[in-house]
C-alpha cells in the first residue's frame, strides 16, 4: 500500500469515529500527497484546548475508550500537559519505530541496554523499553535511582548501550569520573540520545563519544506524533522516517513550504497511528530543508544537523535568527566548557542582546568563543566566564535559556 | 563665628598651597597660627576643626607637636568622598549596583584619557604592575587597586582621580570577596592586559572598550552570585 492509499485509509477511519478530526477534515479522498496541503494544520494548542473542553482525554479518539491500553503524557516543559492514548496496534507501531531507531544504532541481541530515564507516564522510557525488547536485546531500567546507583548497576551488568538525553549522558560521565566509577563507562559501546537536539550537534556528539568511548546516536519523536526520525549510522544526524510519516517543511509564520537550503518547521502526518491521529501536525521542531541523500542511501530525508531547535526557542536578535542549540554548539567546540546559561535581554537603548554565563576551565578560550559567536551568529555576545562547578547543573530536558526581553512575552503563542 | 572660621580655614588652605606644603609638613602651634591669621583662639580652633574633618590637617600633642598638613587637597576630597560613600553604603541609601555603575561612568572615560596622556614612565609603571600581579585572587587586591589608581592618575585630571578613589577604598574589598568563588582570575588578568595594551598603543577607544568590558564582567559576576545565592 503506498502512502496515498495509507493516508486515505487513515482519513476514512478517522472520519467515521473521531469527533475532533471530523470537524476539520473533508469527506473526499485525496488524489495525491499534494492534496494534503489543503487540510488544516494541527497545533499542540488545538489538542490541549480540546482536552480542556472535554476532560480528561479530549475527542481526538477514533475508537471508544475501551480500545485504548496505553496512556502517556507530555512533560509540560513547554506548557500544559497533553494526554495521549494508544491502542495495542498503535503501540505496536510505536514499538516498531523505536526498534528501527535501535537497529540503526546497531543495538541487537546480546546487547544490555540501560534506560536512564525516570519512570512516570513519559514516552521515551516506555517506547525505548518496548523497542529494546523488540530487537532482542536485554532491557535494564534505571528509573528511581540516583546517578551513582545507576553507574553501579551499569558496571555490575556490563551495560553495552545507554539510552538517555544528551545532557544526561554528559552528566553521568562526569559523575562517573568524580566517583571513580570509570569501569561503569568502559563497557558502553553505544549511547542513544533523544529529548534534546544535542546529539546531532557535532561538538556535543564528539564530547559524548569521547567521554564514553562509545558511538553516539540521535533520534527524535514526540509523544503526540510518534518516532519520526532515526539515526544515520553512516554519516551522522537523522533521517526522517518518511515511509511512516508524511513530512512537510513550512515557514512557521506564513505556513508556506520553505525552499531547499533554508530551515523550516517540520509538519508531520503519522500514517500508522489511527487511535490518536495527528494530521499535518506542526511539531515545533525546526530542521534543514535538504535534498541530497545520505552517503549510504538510507530511507527518508537526511538531516545531518538533526533538529536545529524549537520554533518557540528561536529568537530574533537584531534581525538574526538565533537558536540556543547553535550557541551550545559553539560553546562545546571549546575545551573545558562546563555548564552554561543564556540570557536574552533588552538593553536600556532598546537593543536586544545575548549574555552567556559559561564555566571555563581554560579561561583563554573566552576570546575564541567570542570570535566564533561573532562569525557564526553574526552577533557580538556578552560572555561571562565563571569558574567550573559554579552554575547549577541542568539535567534532562535542560533549561539553560532565559528570555528577559519585554517583547518576548508578547511573541509567545 | 562660623563665617570668620570658614574664612580662616580658606586662608590656611591657600597658605598650604602657596607655600607648597606637603603632607607631614608642620604649620605651627595653635597660638602661632592665631597670631599669623589675626583671629581669636576659638575662631582658629573652629577653622582647624573644619580642616581636620576634611582630612587636610591633623593636630599632634607633646614636644614637637602642633598642627600638620595631613593630606593634599585632592587627597582630602578623596577621603571625604570615600567616607560619604561608605556611610551611604552602610546606611543602605545607595547599593552596590549603583556603585558599580558609577565605576563605568568614571573609569571608562578615565581609560580613554589615559591612552591619550600616558608618557613612557607611565607605561613602564603600568607594565611593572601587570608583571607583578599575583597569581592568587586572595592577593590581587593591592595590585588591582594600584593599577586602577595609576590609570586614573595618568588621565591627568586630579579632581576626577580624587573622585574615583572610593572605588579602591570602599567598593573593591567587598566586591572582591563577593565574586571570589566565581571569578576566573585569568580572564580578569587578561582584561587588565587589554586595558594596558590599549593605553600603550595610545588608542582611547580601545582603552574605553577594554575598561568597559572589565567592569561589566564584574557587574555580571555580582549579579550571578546574587542569583545563585538566591
């Protein structure tokens, strides 16, 4: 079944049972994928508003409630919590998506994969758990443990792969070095990251790889969408899983397709998730629009730089688009860079500025960093070097950015 | 009486300047001065009290005692300002942020002037201070204060140099202690180096930029310490 047929099958199923979608979608079949552009975009706010009006699960449900067996929710780092239900079939589809991620990262039978995620109704843990089982590896959950306990567990069972956020991978390596637990690091061959853009930033990836003596892989997905990007083991970065998702790259403000060579917001339609469907869902993730295939010819558009950032993270400073992840990339290129904190602010002359507090073990890197910022962001930044170990450490979905500009509040959706 | 004592105080000040008396020089005994300026002892005493409160003279008792010059007029102003700033700070009518901002307002143009006015001796003095700078933050205080004071002196405006002395006397000891846990010494040292280099090149814009960057760094560290300490 090709993608147009699958899309039409999805639209038909959804039109019958799903009150939320029925109001938004036309009854007619689409002749080709171009027809998709005529359907309305869905934003997270639409789903949140529906759940607020129809608590607790909303009306984006294709089947009666009894058919659903899995509940997850978003962590609420960027606003209200969204609840997402899956049927056994949809969960199977999720599982296969994670299995593909893990296979691409080289994880399979014989591997012992530790999941350094917290328990709770958050999908990265459960989907990875299911995916590890599906590829025939051993799954070792590390929820409910502190970092040292996790390292002990990894050492005791000679873990071969670690799944976590990129920030946590760096943190855990540091805890290992501080506590003399380097043998817990030694057995790990693969670090599989998600939740933040970091693992596709060459500097972050290189650091994870050197700290762990392992290869680092990135993947991406959203609780309400599915696992839409898997790692490219040949040339780095991500591939959009375009056999399972129809992907569009749109200008976040105008909603029109962006030209190759520029960046746009990833808008996806998940072909395999029927129970809680998303059709033309604006992910908020910004990626490059590239047309060149990866050297290995993998399925789906290649994103060598991974997810560039979130539309809601992107700030415009004196006419330049700035992603905090780009700043992080520049910082991580220097040796001895520790924790950091980015502040966007407006100076008394109404100019928008960037201040970066950064722990520097090699103080003279400050000059280099400033020069790189000027060259790559096109902006002068106010760099505040501080001694290592001073700034509060950020874990998980790290929050290292503060926007103090008076206009920032008004810009939020 | 206060009118007369003000007048005598001004006359004594003028005398000190005219005679080019230096701190430590002896003016004479009370009775000599009363006779010299043709006033009563109480009026003279009131005038001396005024001058002493401005740190310009001091009285010493016993053999060889009398009235001595305590400070040059600039030093007197500097001491007065320092005292007032310290009082305002401890009474919390002024805060650290305002004082740091005052540093920017004073020291940035001072650095620019210094770049225009430094001679070879000045440059040698600055260079020597940089070379002597201690590695350890706990010991940099004196060197740091001297460097900033020498730059202010080189700028060649004695009034402004007097106005900025409170920075070393009142503000810096507190600031250095406050930022001690977070400051990257080498960055601060590099900033001193940048300031001196710009002065050596005779580049006032670069000197102002470098001084601004240096003081803004301190401001940023102070605000960070405050945030982390909650």
